[in-house]
C-alpha cells in the first residue's frame, strides 16, 4: 500500500503527521511516522531479498558439490557443502518488520 503523508502540523512542539489511509486520516507523531517509513522500507527490502538457499546441488568432478541454481561450488577438501543459513541480521530485520 502506498502511504501518502498529507500534512505536517506543529502542535505544542510535537510534529504531527497526518496520513490519508483508506479514505480517512490517521495522526502520528513524527517519530512514529519515521518508524513506519523505515519499517516499510525494510519490508520492501526483505520482499526483494531472495538469496539462493542451494536447495538443488549435484556432484561435479571428484571433489565438488555444485549448486544448480546459483553455480556456487564447494570442495570436499575445503569442508564440502555448507547449507544456506540465514544471516542473523536478516532474522533480526524480519523480527523488526513484524513488530
Ligand atoms: Zn545456490
């Protein structure tokens, strides 16, 4: 949903943001509006972030495991195949978006 911030009003030193949403206005403090904007940007980033999870691999040569989706290769003598593990910062970002 595209959010349009229609108006900014100064009231007792606080900045109030008026957002037009589903045909009515919702008021936020400037800080709440900023958090909403950041969370929206993070949500869009996570939706576009599609790392290869190396679901389909095959063996190549004598020592290689090769991902069929991204082409990454793991050598047995260097520890072999390592399954995808979601980075901690992505897990943290997902938690922040859900709050
Ligand atoms: Zn892959």
